[in-house]
């Protein structure tokens, strides 16, 4: 497979289709990250678009010293943080998430509706617990557990030491554990 | 919960805790093997991590890719537009047309050129055109022909008509 960086170079040279190839490659994971950070499908989709647009506009600032995906995560995280600051997504979080889970479940095979119901209910609780974490912990949880990045990659994305990544993860796990054990505190 | 348990639980970590020394780590491990309540705590943390890992991968809305690519392409074209061509691009967008930026730029240049010529003409040249002499008479009989007549003969005819009129006037006065 042609490496991302080749497409980045072509984009810098003015080929917009190369950048659209990068959008094709990365939009699912950027959407996943945005969803876990914003807990709302509409905001996540908007933030994904914004993040790619921002990445396109500032593509010349990519230094080719890190992987393109690392740089893109950084751009996306900045965009999501702006969303968290300015949007009222928290208020919309729960209803929107419930709706999207229900829509998703409707697509699955309906052989065992009970299991699906239980699973989606627990997913909803986990997502809500995540949405109550401080943004910095939300980011590391999402990058480590859902995007499956390694410590050093997360450290590079966030420009912080690996120890900071580990301690944020530990704190987040402990908080989530107690929240999930006492769901009425959600 | 004894003091040891409290310390161990505080420092329990799934992710290597850089603040712990090797000795502390070894000490906690030994405690964990022996103490059931701390083991339970640790297992619950593992369970929480497993729950996080088992969250379903999220499918983006099916139109997200297309919408994003479209927006990037639009941004690319907008970037290729000269500043003076922006109003044209806006009009074309309203008409749901999306020609390449170079085309819009050329059209804009052409339009501004024509506008300049028009304004210059309006300002520096008199636009009230004199009635052309050779305009054919529209009420001319279809069989009539326009023929060239020497200027001298016209003058002679006019003079002749003039003297005839005078003599007529003279004769009516006499009557
Ligand atoms: Zn103990």
C-alpha cells in the first residue's frame, strides 16, 4: 500500500484527490475518536469534517517527522476540544447516543433481541461514564482502548511523556470502574 | 482494610506506573498474590479495561465520507479562485454549477474587461448618435429606387421651384 506520506506530498503539490484518498483511509477512526470524545453522533460527524478541512488547510505544516496519522489525530483532538468548549453537546449527549445505539441495533440480526438490548444498554452506560471523564483522560482512553495506539504513539500525539499517558489511563480506569459499579452516580 | 491494602490499591495500575520503584513493585506483587480483597480490586480494573476494549467500533454515517471529500474539493477550488472571481463563483454555486477555478477566473476577467470598455465609452464618448443622412426612408414605395443625383441639379430644381412659387404669389396678388 502506498504510504500516507506520499499522498501528503502530492497534496502539498496541489493534488486535491490525494488528500481525498487520505480522507477515505482515516475518516472511520477520526469519527470514532470524535464520537468517544463528544458522545454525540452529529457533533462527531461535524467535528470529523472540520478536522479534515483544518488538516487540508494546514497540510504544509506537516513536517514528515512523524506519521501522518499521528499528526491527523493531533488536529482532530484540537478540533474536538474546541467543540467541547463551545458546544452544548453534553445536554444532547444522552438522547442522541441512545438514539444512535438503537438505530445501530436495528441493523443487527434480531435473533436474540435480549442480548442486544443488554449489550447496548451497557454500551450506553460505558459511553456515558467516558463522557464524564475530564477531556484529557477521555482522549487517552479513546486512543489506547479504542484506537489501539501504543503508549509512545499517544505520547507523541499529545506531546507529553509516556508516564503521563500511563497515569492518566490509570486514573481514568479507576474512575470508570467506580462509575460503572455505581451506575446511579452517572 | 489495613494500611498495606490501602497503599496497594492506591498504586494498583494496569499501565506501568512510572512513579513506583522496582522494590515497591515487587512488594505490591507479593501482596497481590496473598490478599484476596486487593486481587478482587485488581480484577475489577481488568474487567473495566476489558469492557472498554469490547466497545463496538463505530461506523460513521454513510454519507460522511462523501460530504467530507466534497467539502475538501470545494475548499481546493475556492483556494484556486482569484479574489475578484469570488462573486462569480457564488453565483455559479447558486446555479448549482461548479466549473474549475481557472474557468471562473477567465470569465471574471472577461466580464470586468467588457465592463471597463462599456464604462469608458459611457464617460468619454457622446452616445447620442446623429441621425445618419443615408437612412433609407421606410415609407418609400416598394418600386422606388434611390439614385445618385448631382448636387448642382438639386440646387437648380430648388431655385426653379422658388421662382415658380414667387410668380404664383405675384399672380394671386394681382387677382
Ligand atoms: Zn490487600
